[in-house]
C-alpha cells in the first residue's frame, strides 16, 4: 500500500515560473511532482555516480 504525505516548500515566483516552463506543466502541483520524479530517476543526482564522474575528470586532467 502506498502512503501519501503532504509536503511544502518556499519558492520565489520567478523560480516557480521557470519550473512550470521547463516542466511543461501549468499547475504548481504538477510541475513540482514532475520535478521530484525526474530528480529521483535521474542518474546524475546519485552522489556516488557524481563522485565517480568527478574522479574520472580529475584523472583525465592529470594526464
């Protein structure tokens, strides 16, 4: 069973407008839901992956 929770955040109107534009959603609720879902699924937000990518870049620059 899925348990739903209510959460809130504070954003400037400018940031919210940018989020709606980039997500292609017209409502705040849908834009935030889409952004959160993307963040969870995006491989670049995984801290281990980010660290390994940075290490590769550092190694390449050292050569």
